[in-house]
C-alpha cells in the first residue's frame, strides 16, 4: 500500500510546478513560441511549438551541427601558394574564414621562409574555389559588417576597421596595416568617426584587398613585392611551395562563430560542408542539398528550412520542435556554446525577431533543451523566460 502511495505522490508532485511555469510563460509571452524538453525527450513546456518562426542567428546552431558531422572538429581550412620560375606568386583561396591579421603575420613569416626574400614579381589571386556569381540570401550591398560578402580568398572577415576624419583615414587596429583599397573604401563608404565596414559586394574589391594586405605582411616578414596584384588561376601542374593550414581547428572557429555570431564565418563554414561532400567548387546549392539530406535523415525536412547558414535570411523557417531535435543531435558538441549570459545558448536578433535556444541545467530535471522565439525587439524578455524556466525546474 505505502509503496503505491509513494509512487503516486512522485507522479503528482511535479504538476503544480509545471502548471506554475506554464502560467509564467503565458504571462511573459502569451503569443510567444516556447518549448522545453528534458533529457528523456519529455516536453515540460510546449507553447506554439509547431508554429514556424524566423530563427535569425540561432540558425548557426544548425550550421555548427552540420559542420561537426561533415567536417569534424579537427578540420583546418587551407590556403595554397605557388611560385613560378619568374617568381610570380599565385595564391589559391580555400575559403578560410579566419585569415585575420594575426594569422596573416604567421602565414607571411612561414611563406617567406619557404620562398626566400628575393622580390616577388607579382601576385595572382585565385578565387576559383567559389563561383564568381555567389550570392547569399539576406546579404545586402551596404557597409554593415554583418553584410560582408563571402569569398574563397578574403581577409579580416571581408571587413575594414579604421578611423576616418574627413579624407584622413588611419587603421582601427594596431595589428592591421592600411592598404590603398582599404583607404579608398573607407573614404567612399564610411562616415566620419571609427568603425568597421564590409567591403563592397564587388568580388574584385574583396580580392584586391586580400592581395594588398598579404603583400603588406610579406614585406613586414622581410620579403618584398615588386609587381602588380592581379586575379587569375594557378597554372595546372605547378606544385605548391607552401600550404597554410589555419592555426584554429574547426571546433575553435565554431566557438568564435557562436559567440560573436559572425554571418560571414557561418556561411564560409556552411559552403565548405557542400564542397566536402559533393566536391569543388563550392556552391550554396550543394550545401543546401547536403543539409537537407542530413535533416531529412532525422525526420526534420519540414521542421528546419534553410536558405543559407547564418540566419541572416528572413526566409529561413524553423519550428521549436525541429530545433529542439537539432539540439539533441548537437548535444555532444554543446560545449561549443558560450552565450552572452554565461549559459550554453545562442541568441538571434532581427527587427521584430528575438530568439534564444540552447541548454539549461535545472535542479529537478537535469539538463533541458529549450527554444524561445518572440515577435519583439525587446531582447531581454527571452532571458526573463529562460530565468523563469531555470527557477521553476
């Protein structure tokens, strides 16, 4: 008798707590999408969980899961260098999303050690790994850093950080020398004051800047470049004299991607997924094909709809139940998430869109997965909901 009563008490005990949490959720966000799932797959809170929503940057969780599954955490992006008998240097981009100034300094030192300090007769930039007509849905042709175009060969996330006062421009980063194109872009497109702008959607401008900055770092490393910077392709049959492997593994890149929510990095990684599975050159169509196949294999074809890999497109559509299932698949890699609030979560923000998804540790239900999507510009509401979930569970 007593064992049966005890078991019945255990079953009934959580009900008031669950009811209280659901009331709090309904009071804080009566029209919001909220789903909380425990480790056994039981739904603790489900409000509008099948309503499609615009994920904004929480889409990067899906991209990170795809990348870890397809590329692996130890994957490193590569950039290849070729030198012909006239000492023309060919640089073939491999889509490395993290060719930042500190990486370029390391790259240039190793390159000069490999080819010597004799003058380089010219630099030819080979971006053929990416199609010239690549366009990412949601990316606009403006100066906002989050709208930086994607490229097989780009530096500093295809952005320029500088300080402008009238026609005078100085670098906004002590580690980054200013180049002629950077100065011209900042004069033409940036307001007075400091900031970071994206390079224009013209692929030629992006490539020219990459070439100028690499040349500047070669000179800092003791080499010299006497000829012009042009575009083309590396000659067939010419062996590389140096292959630069990104110092950061994919896992390390994903930590930064999820922390800083960089759209450029997200789509560089997303494009590499398709190329790895379906071969070069990259294309958005190949990556979407791979992503859709993987999602369909887990029954998520209708629950997770991607247009690109960063969340910048408003045509991305998720359901809370779909994203909660991706979070279950992503759980072996949950340590990659480092949210602004110190938790294992990711925010997404657009005009009229505020999302939050990830994992929360609770006293009664252990680690739970949660998805929150609100039609509001008040980003604090999602965190109030998360705190309510944590306190009640």
